[in-house]
C-alpha cells in the first residue's frame, strides 16, 4: 500500500526531524509499503489545503496518516480534514492528542481510524487489513469507524525489545531539518545534526507532561520505561553518520543518566566507534561526578538540565521533583568542571505558582549563571490535553476547556492564575528571561518595567534594537 504521512508542524521551527514518524516510515517500508511525507515545516500554512491536495494527486496514497500534537489539532481539523473528507481516502490519526482525547478526535467524520500510544505494530496491522479487505475492528491499540459505530480497542502490550525495530527512516525528510537546529547556538562549524531516541517511556510523572496519563494507560501492559541496547544505539548512529554526514548528535530522551552500567558501556563504545560530540537532557539529581566525567571523556558537549522552577517547595509539592537547590547548584558545577556546556530549562506560569515562586526562579537563574550555566530557556506554561495540569487548569477555571490552539510560549499563555493574570505572566516571562542575565542590582529596573506599562514597552523597544546589534543567548 501507498501511505502518505503528514507532519502538521505549525511551529515551523525545524528543530530536527520527528523521531516517531521516522520510525513509522521505517516499519512501513520494511513491510514492503511505499511511503511519502507531507511536512508543513517549510510550507505556507495559509495554503495548507492546496499542498495536501497536490501531494495526494502526485503520490496517490491508499491511506493517509496524520500525527497530531494538541496545539496542532485546530489546524488539522480546519485545514486538512475537510480536504481528506472530500478525497474519500481512509485516514488514520495518532500522536499525543488522539491518545489523550480519542473521543473528541473521532467526532470528526473524516477520521477513519485512530491509534492510541505507540503505533508501529498497530499501523502495520491496519495497513494489512485494508490491503486484504479484512475488518480492521479489533486491532489492538486502534479505534475504527464502522457503520454500526466506533470500535474501541485497548492499547497494545508495550514492545519490550526496541532493538527489533528497523532503523529509523530519514530519507522522507527535507535535508534542512538536519541543518536548522537550535543546537547550533552551542557550537560553530556543525553541518548536520541528527536526533535519536536511546530509550522510550519516561519513568517520572511531571504534571505538565503526558507521561502520567501514559503510565495509567499502559498499566499492566509491560514495563513502560525501555532502553535500546548500546549496540543498537551505536549501529543506528553510525548508519546515519555515514549516510547523512552527521557531525553532531542530539539524544532526545527525557533522561539519559539512569543506569551507571549502561552509561559506562555507552561511553566506552561511543568514543571508539562513533566519536561525535553529543548533547542530552537529564535531571539535576542524576548528575554525579563519575557519570559526568565519563560522558565528558566520550564527547558530551551540552547537557540540558530540566530544572523547571527555582522554588524547591513548589517543585516538591506540585512538580513531583524532590531535588534541592544545592543539588541543582552541584549539577551545574560538576558539568562545568568537566568542560561541558549547560542548558537550563525553566517554565513559569504553572498552576499554583505565585509571584514569589517566579521571584525564586529569577534568583536561581542568576545564581546558576554565575556558576557558569551557558544558556537557558524560560517558557510560559501550556497545559497539554491529557496532562494533570490540564485537568487542574480546567477544573479551577484557569483556562477554558476548549482551548486547543497553542500560543507562542515565549509571548503568550492560555492561563490566568490567582494574583497573576495572563497579561502579567506574559510581561514577567520576558523580564525574568532578560534580567536573569543581569546583576541583581538591576532588579529595581525590572520592577519598574513590570508595574509601569510605558516603561515595559520602552524596554521592549530597547530589546528589539539590542537584538539587531548583539545576538542574544536568551531563548
């Protein structure tokens, strides 16, 4: 069968190819199917229906598959589904939003099938059923529309052998995806950057993430956190290094340093067989002297630290994160002592936050900058469908239940908190991000900009002019 995959990347940020679609394409091709991709990263979104019509006419698919994140759902529903409905083609959807809100998605008549959770095996069974005119109802992990209603199957037992999957297919992607990446802010001279998963299923349960819902969804379906073998990781990266000329690697796992024996084996083989600089993300409490010394020797270039809030009480009570301020400081010191760059991740405007928690985040950012943190990213909270924070936001009236369009999380938020209305959150995000780079003696000026609208807009004009003269490392 000819399968058209659709990546409705309305952010258009080109931050590396989507790993899930790469794996789905590889599985389909390994089973003998033809695959093409419609990727909206580099297309005119205003002409999205035309792009889809032209792609279907050229490729003549027998099935269209759309991967959807929550903030893409409005775009898919308004711009793509009407075209697909007119085509008469079977349409299967998957990804975070259909997994979290399957009943809502199946209300759209254009959607023929829906896959919840990991989709490789379910998609292959669905395509086989369509090819042989078999009834697709009852395929584990899939929902199917039929004249009598919608059949709803439970999610599949989780694949415990990730090494059994074919190597991800990167041939479907525009080569600009391997060049346009924010990883380049860390290193000069990089030509091609590749993204890889070395494990699946985050073992943690952060309330702003869909992971807690997936833990519950897959309860009794096998171990949720699974790792690829070091042998498989090396094979995957070497294949892409040779075929795509990679000179930098980004591991997208939620945490990279969970098991010492695996870290040791990986570092030894990576240096000997791959020898490329790489970056990964982890949590402060997983950072130890020994682990960082080993990854530094192997070629670790950047470590992203998921810190999220600067208030330890807020982290403990609302984020399920029990690490202390000293653990965060120690993590930054250890990483910098081993000549690795540190990228800190922070979020503000989350449910239950106050002006005091925001202040503590600013204080921690300033402190970590003094310790050597190279870059940081501070975004506003967007509670995705299926996350605990989404339920909190809707239940407590912090956000409308039908809010599915995602704002630019650097410039807007759907939330208004008690004592922190949306306008103030937006203003604070920009000010905290900027003044986190400044000496604390500048804090009175930040206060003026926060409370005086003319001063705030004067500061914004200054920032706009400043960016033209001096590139900013504030993300």
